[in-house]
């Protein structure tokens, strides 16, 4: 963990450049150089305990991953305490939400915040998109085997596919694609006359599927202000949210010329089918309640597509509030389903992941077939002609079960310590576990919730992002032994 803290200290110095550029008060300089110094000191102290003869296993790699994300969030929240005079729990909450790319915020009046603070919120989401350790281990490359253990512990546990056999080259390829897409989005947004700083923040938080905007109204700000190209902004962001929600291995194949993978891949078929089905159902609901007319069909399509993609990829941007009259009850229920599913494995999105839902669907279909096929029939579960091992199926079922259990417990705690309705209480924990952001009550209400609920959501955000196992292993006594 020592080199991770050193590099976090360097990262905390970046917003100071914006303090200088925008001539911000001295308090904002302190907000970043104080935690930067603390991070450097921790890195130096930790370096005295380093031992070169310890072999990393998956268990202690998960301990490193879990502890790193907690420590990073604790230090990463200090700028909010110093610069914005926020409480410890709110600052920690915002930092966890940022690093896990959840996007739930307890901050208000974003439009008037210092540029350096807004940059830090966007930057931590960008770092968290492909993974904190994935980025820092790429910079501080160690041995191949150790890198693979840490990469496996932090990344999604179902798929070990990588662009090339060498793990260091694989991480390099993933980050180069990630950087390329971020730069392209920035150029496109600036090309349509979005302010460069706004374009930078939205590029950081779109590809990471994080959703931290620098406006309280999120992407709707441009329509509210009557920007001449607000529709272009929305379509550009829809496109890049989709890129963030798709497996980066698919991007690599497409960039190599295997364009058909975007449609023929097993997971991608489910991904497009779910988006298409939800769009169709919401459109049908709008037609039934007569709010869809020939004159407003483009507006309804754009706003519905934006929100469906935003929720499916767990980005959390909005052009319409989920609680507004624009979305009927049917749409709100479908959005909860999308929060559960999330994006693709190997993407920056949260949720249970499309491929897991697809495998559970195939598993259910296999159980149905058992009723009418001979008892001796062999029915292996395959994905793209590859056999899914029984242990992998058990793991998927266990993760799915505990994902729902954590959502249920979080919903109960929310209901006990607040006056939110049952639906609102569940939606808050859905948002935290799915690393998505939107929920069915106001930001004002989220900011005023009990610290007990906020701690519960912090646990949910970390468990959702690290896929439960590393967080639970921290509390497992035998893992430490």
C-alpha cells in the first residue's frame, strides 16, 4: 500500500493548479496540500514495513484492495472537510461515492463551488472508473503474478478475460482506450461550445459512469439555460455512457476491426435487448397515458433514451428527475430493474452485471428443460461455446443472493431511521449497491438523513463496487490470520 499513498499524494496536488488558475482563496490550497502531505507521510511510514519475501494470494490481495479503497476515501474526503466545511461523515460519504463511481451526492449548490473542489470530485470518479489499484499498479509496475492477483481482487470476479496474455500489457491497453475515449468526448463537447472546464468534468464522469456533474441540475442545466447545442450534448453523453457501460475488451476488439463483436457477443445481445425492451415499454406507457404525441416524439425519445442509458450504465446523469411526472409508475419500476442489472462485466458500470443475469436466465431455462427431457440428459451451461464451471455458477448465485440481502437490510435500516416510504427506502440502497446515483427522493433529503443511514450506504457503495467479497473479507478474522 505504500506506493499507492505516494501516488495519491501526487494526485491531490493536481487541483492546486486550478486553485491558481481561478485565483481561489488560500483555504482551497490548504484543502489539498494538507491531505497530500498526510498521504505522503503514510506512504513513507508504510514503506518501513514492506517485506519483499511475501507472496500475494487472492485473500491478502482482497484485504489490500478493501483497505486501500477505505483509506483512499478517508484521505480523499479531507478536501471537502477543509474547503467546504463539511462534516466528516458527509465528506467520507462523498469521497466513497466518487471513488466507487456511485454518484450519490450529499452536496448542494454545486454551481457556486470552487473549481478545484469540482475538479477533485470529477477526478476521483475518473480514477475509480477502471479501478484505483488498476491505475496505480500500472504506474508502479511490480511482478506479473502480484499484479494479476491485485487486478483480479479489484476487478469483476466473473471474467478473467484480457486483451493479451501479459497482464501488464492488458492493463496498459485498457487504460489507453479509457484515456482515448475521455479525450474524444472532451473534444466533441468543446466543439459544440461547452465550456472547457464543464467538458473536462463531464468527460471524467461519463466514461467512469460516475455521474458527478458540476451543476445541481446535472445535464438538464444546458436545456434550462437554453444552450443552442444542448441536444447535441445529450446525444454525445448518451453515446459515451454506452461506451462506459460496455466491456472494454469489446472496445479493444472493435478497435482491432472486429466490429461485429458489439452485436454478436453473448453479453452484448442481452445488453441491447434489455435497453430496447425498456425503451419500448416506457414508450408504450407514454402512449397509453396519451403523453406521447407526434409533435413531441423526439423530445420523449431523447429524454427516455438518456435516462434508460444513464440508469442501465449506472452513470446517474439526468435530464429529467426520476420522480418527475415525465416518468410514469411503469418507468420507475423498470428503472429499479435496470439498477439491479447494471452494465457489462469489464466495464466501469456497477450493478450485478448483464452477463450474470443472462447466466441466471439460462440456468432457469435449463431447470425448465429438466421436466421434459430424459433424466439422463446432459445439459451443460455454456456461454459462447465455453462451459461455465459449476463453482462459477455457485459464485454467481451467492453474489446475487447477498446483493439482494444487503439491499433488503439497507432498505430496512433506511426505513427505521427516516420517514421515507418503503419504495423510497429501497431505492436509496438500490442506488448505493448498484453504484448508480439516482434515487426516488430529493438530494436535500439525502443530505439530511441520519449518519446511521449514510454509513449503511457507504458500506453498500463499497460492497457494490468491489463486488462484496473484499469488503466482507476485511471483517473475516481467518483471512487476517
